[in-house]
C-alpha cells in the first residue's frame, strides 16, 4: 500500500509539472499570437515527437523527453547580415554554430518578413518572453492559496493529545520518568487527553502556540485554565514548572555560545502536547508565502554553482544534504512520493504535494529570469539591448541594425553545457544521496 501511495505521489508530481510547463509555454504563445507573430510549433518536451496535431498554422504536440517545452516563433533573430567575414580555422567551430542558428532561424520565416518576432517593438518582445515565467508565478499563487487557505496548514490545536507525567530536565538524555522527577503541572492539575483548552490566565486561546506562549512566560505563577471536557467547562489551576529549553534561531537550529555549547533559556513548562489539524489560513497567506519564497529561491539561484558543488561533495562523501538545497526533477518526484506515502491524513499529504508543486513553479519563474540565453531572461536582455541600441542611433540621427543574437550562440552553448552538467550532478545526488526529510 505504501509503494502504491509512493507511485501515486510521483505520478501526480509528473502530471503537475507537465501542466506547469504547458502553461509556461501558453504564457509565450498567447501574447505572440496576439501581437501577430507566426508560431509554427507548440511542443511539450524535447526529442522525437510522440503525437502532434496542426490547428491553423501551429502544430501542437508532445515529445519524448518531458523535461521542458518550447514554441517556435517566426524570426526570433534578424536575417544574417550581408558580407560577414569568412571564418578562420580558430573560429570555425563557433562560426559554424552561428551559421547553423541562422539557417534554423531562416527556416522559420516562411510567412514573409512581416510576422516575425525581431521586428516587434521592444515592449512586445519583453511581454512575450516574460509571459512564460509570469504564468508560472500566477500558478504558484493559485497553488499556494489552495494549499494554505483551501486545505490549511498543520497546526497544534487547543485539544490535548497527551499529558506528560513528570518534568525531565532538557539536559538529561532520557524520556522515561524517574521516581525523583517532579509531577508535571498539567498532570497535577488533572488535565486529560481529549480536553480542550478554552483560556489560560483569563486569555482566550484558539491555537496551541497562543496557549504555550502564556505558559512559557509564566514559570512559577499559578494560572487559571478553563478546559472543556464532555461538553462542559471547568477551571483548573496550572503552575508552570521552571524548565531550561535550548535556544533556536529562525531556522530551528540550536544557538551556540562562545564555547560552542548550546544556549538555554528559562521557560515555563506544563507538560501538554496538542492534537494537530489542518487549519485554513486567510486568503492572503498564500500570496505572502509565495512572495517570500521567490526571494529565497532567488538567493539560492545566485549561489547555484556553489550549492551544486556542495551537493557534489555530499554525494561523494555520503554526508547528509542540505534540505533547502537544489534538487532535480527526480528529487522532486521522490519527495512527492514520500509525502504521499507518509503516515498522515490524506488531506495533509495532498497539501504537501500541492505546496511542492507551488515551490516548483516558483523555481521555474526565478530560473527562467536568469539573464542568460537560452533562458527567457536572456531574450529579455537582448530585446532591451536592441532597444537601447536603436534609441542611441536615433539620437545620433542614424538607423541601427537589429541586434544579431545569433552571435551569442557560442555563449548559449556554454550556458547549456553548464546547466546540463549541474543538472546531471543533481540527478545523481537525488538517486544516490537524496534529501532526507523524514
């Protein structure tokens, strides 16, 4: 049953990623057609074509390798300028690559020279190229809203799941009570599993965190606690014990002192554990979380080569990987399978997979904005440079030729090789040294 759930999680991730890629390309396709550019192909995947159908002037289809997608627009680049110098022996390889790109570009301009991409105003070209990433961002907003507002976030509720019978010092490496351990305050007050905490110290509480905050800041103080049991309310008194708790940072990691030892703080302890439940959040929580995650992913992208190198080191040394590090499609599928197979309510598993798909769309949004060809951000940079070049020429009373982006094909080739190399490292790491979340 666990294996079936794992496979279902992987399948849902693959389908969700395919839909994300399809919508990304639609984000390019719609404005391109709106602005009159001839679009010859709309394809999901790369390699040999598995299925296709022509509707009007555009061929729609699926290819063998579902690792991306593309649309083929007429005249992505201007025609080759006349009188180009013949390549020398040293530059022959790059010159051949440039000429191949020009030949492929020329084949797209079968509808004449009017419905071509490179002749569009700069702002229209930018809209077309940003349409794909923006579609991923919109999808991330929608998926995040579904995950946190329609389904909810797992939180501790005010319903008691268990009650500790004693107070064990945080510095003791044990879980069983000893005869010398004092009775836990909640147990001494007679609180039982299944009780619902209504208020603490005359303050109504609706979440476990609200209740815990009051208890933790009140060690040694007698607190009136209203509980609901079997439909009736009653008041008990809890005097939180003084306990030392390890200090953690925003990521949950322990804070160390100058000597390298964990720091502790004195807090109140009652000995209550809550029942968890999916609690729907306000509708704006999803967009807020998406925007925050965009910044986090952007920071990861700026450090991508270093993080991939660290992943390679972890792969060969066998060290645990950073759970916040980059991963391949295989790693994402593995996580989806683990989320689906974990021992948790079905709705909680669905929430985890939807959140993962939202994160993948955020990664697609940020990744495609990298200002390097062949990514969308690279085409935006080319359009901006073309516009700046034409503006500068007009100021000087001249007419500028369109920017010939085919000359950047050698740089594009290097970028592709680097991306393939980093992708290969992440693929191997996700197979032989996957991220461990459970």
